[in-house]
C-alpha cells in the first residue's frame, strides 16, 4: 500500500515542472480547507479555497487534479464559485467541469478544468467550493471476517491536496464513523479529537505536493451495492404514473466466511451480526400509493410504511440478513398521481422525475432508467444535469398499435447525490387518448354483430354437396358397424350361457336341462346370423367402408369359428354324460377344444377393440 503511494509520488514529482508550466503558475491558492467524510461507504470530499491571480494575464479556467486510482472511482465532481467571506458566502454560479489532460501529462494524474463565469484578471480573487464523491475507495482489511467480527476498512489519501497551484495555507479534516480507530498516519500538526482527524494547517505547500496518509478504522455502516437497477416509469394520461424498480443487491463489505448461526444472530444481533444489515429504507414521494415489495418467490410481508405530508418512508427487510458477499434480488413498485409530475410548457409536456435509487445510501453500479410514454408521443427529448447515455426504444402493452415510445437512460456509479430531478419532454395530441376507448367500443361492437350474424345465419352444409354426402355415407357405415358389434356381443353372451350350462351339468348331472339351453341357443344364434347378413352386404357395397371391411369380415368369421368350437365342446360333454364315459380320453378331447376356444375368444376381443376405435 505504501509502495503505491511512493510510486505515485515519484511520478508526480517527475512531471511537476511540465504540469506547473501548463497550469499557469501565476495562480496561487491563498487558503484551502478540505474535509473528507468516511461515515458511509461513499467517500465525500468537500474543498473550499480562494484562488488569487498574481500574473499579468486573465485566467478563464481553474484546474483540479486527482491521482489516477482516485479518479477511476470518481462518481461526482461539482464546482461552485462563491462570493463573500466566511458565513456570508453565497453561491454564485455552477462551474462546468470537464476532463482536460495537458499535453505530456502522464496518465497517473487526471486533470479537471472548471470554466469560470468570467475571466479572473490580474490581482483578482475567486472563492471556489468543490464537492466530490468517490466509490469503492474504502478497502476492507481484513478482506474476510466471521459472523462475530466487525468490519475494518483502510482509506488512503494525501494530507496535501495534489493541487497544480502553490498553496499558502491548507488543512485537512477526516470525519470517521465513530471515535474508534485502529491506526492512522501521524504527521506534523496531526490532531485526533472525537471522531475527527485533523492534519494541518500547513503553510507554503508547493504545487502537486504529496504527503500520503493511511487510516485504518472500524465501520459497520450499510455497504449495500446495487450491481444493477432497472427502473421503469410508465406514464398514463388517465392520471397515474407507475414506477417499478428491479434491484440486484450485494453486501460490498468484508466477505463473510465460516458458518452462519441464525440462533446467535437472533440472540445478539449487534455482536453476532454487527457487519450485516437487516433492512433497507426507501424514501418515496409523499403521495406514493399501491406500494408493493416482492422477490422471485413472491410477495414479502416484512415491510413497513411510515408516511406524512413531506415523505413516505418504506422500510423493507430481505428474507435473510445480508452479510459480506451475500446477494439478494427484489422488486419495488408504487404509483404516483400524474398531476404532481407532469407539466406543460410552450406547447409541450414534460415529466419531472428523479433519476437514481430511492434506497438510502445505496451505490448503484449500473442504472437503467426507462420512461415509457403514452402511445402517440412525439418530439421526445430528455434533460439530465450530468453526462448519461441516452437512447430510445418501443414497448408494446395492452391495446397498443404502434407501441409506446420509451426513453432509456443509462449511467454507471450512481450515488445518492445523483438522485436529482430530470425532465423528459414530449408532445402529445389529446385526441390520442380516445384511441384505446374507441378500440374497445369497436371490438365489443364487432363481437355483438358477429353473434347476431351467427344466430341468424344458416351455416349448415348443403345436402347436395360432396362433403355432406360423404359424411352421410360414413355415418351410415359407423351405424352398421355398431349394429354388427351389438350382434357379435349378443352371440358372445349366448356362448357364455352355453358354458354356464356345462358347469351346471357337472354340478347337478341334469342332462335334459343342459339340452334345453342348447336348443334355445341354437335358435337365437340362427336369428342373429340372419340379421348379420344384410349388414355385411351393406358394408361390402359402401366405398366408405373399404378400409375397415376386411377387419369386420374377419371378426364375423372368427366368431363363427368360436361358435362352432363351443357347440362341439357342448355336444362332446353332453354325450359323455349320457353314456357315462367321462374318462381320461374324453377329458383330453374337451381340453383340446377348450384351448382353441380360448385362443379364438382372445382374437375376437382384439378385433372388437380395433373396430370400436374406428
């Protein structure tokens, strides 16, 4: 860590001459006060200084410089020129700031130029207040902790501001989260009081002077980082603005290692879970309503709402406490009254909304804001007070024809200070509001007309058409097949009665009763055979039955074979009983016939099942 500071210092010293020459060494800072706030996961730097022009030429720009490792984490830089002294200072003008790297300057030092509202002439002075927010500048050390340990962070900076100008008097104050500190760099004129470390004042500091300091301190503040936030704002001119926010949250502090004990956490959360956070607080607009909170599983009931005329506090609690490295995803939704956010100006409408996250003290690494405007909106533009990536797309919803134009705004490293109002301008013809109601009216009217036509129209197929005649023929074939199936089933029932008479004969020995059953069966089977002939003839004459005819004929033939075998068995058994010759030879004959009967029964059943599926 120290070696990195030494390397930066050497590089800066090597280019001091070039940088000072470029930055106009005739400017000096007579007094510089810096204050660094380390009470959250963001590093907030506030600088107040007075610039004097001691040279002969007027100056139109004032430069700021940051080492590359700091500039890479710079999320916001704002400069304001002020007038007056001490508590009488009043803000005058915001100064546009842009990166302006001098020729020959190494990449280890990043230059920012603030354009002055008017040139600073010889002998004139200007008060400037600068505010910067850095992300990912606090490094957990150690990087891994257990459930019972607290988080420790390391912050590195310089007691001397790396200004491109000579500084007569400067001081630095570092605000810590608490009075506890593990260690800090002690330099000349260093004072630690309460929760503040003060360095300086230092006098006559050369340009680009560098005096590294390292502070190691505990902090159990909320280190919630939204890896991705997709915020969709849907505007309806029927009086509502629907806001939906999709979060992917991670605890960005020291990584949690070891087993997690829910029992220890519940018993002593301030000791056995000091590094975790259990809830997040969203500061919603005062008139927010229809608020919901859900994740991939469903609605989450562990949330509370506290509202008044100024704000609505929405406290949400994930399904589990968030330790270092743990992740969660959820969605927040709410509605707002349209009249509080949509206004008209010079023939156009504009939506006045906030850009960033409404969750307190959350860093958003990747923000995507989608403003869905009503269908028919045109001449769309967006006004954002800081650089963003803008594009447009189309979203389709209920009853849309051409789709709803959507303004897409993307930004990385979004901090709470970015949660400012932006304006989305567009033009909209109020007549377009009638599009969806007219579509509904026309749709219902069309439905009613279709119902009336259906009820009064004759949709039957003409009796002379080929398809109608083919349908009649097929219906006739199906009816004939059904009748044949019924006859076959009746024959099978008669077979069962014959089999039953043989069983009764073996039990009682009443031959006459068995012959009576046989005589009755013969008469019924002959009648059924007569009924079957015209039905087969009808199928044979119908072209519609060509594909099924052979199966039906096979079924009739198999049933006749079965009938013959059953009659043979019946005759054999009765004769044996009359002659009283039921020996082994007779039993073998009956068994052979029975085997053929069983096989034929199975074939008949299979054919019946096949024909029934036609």
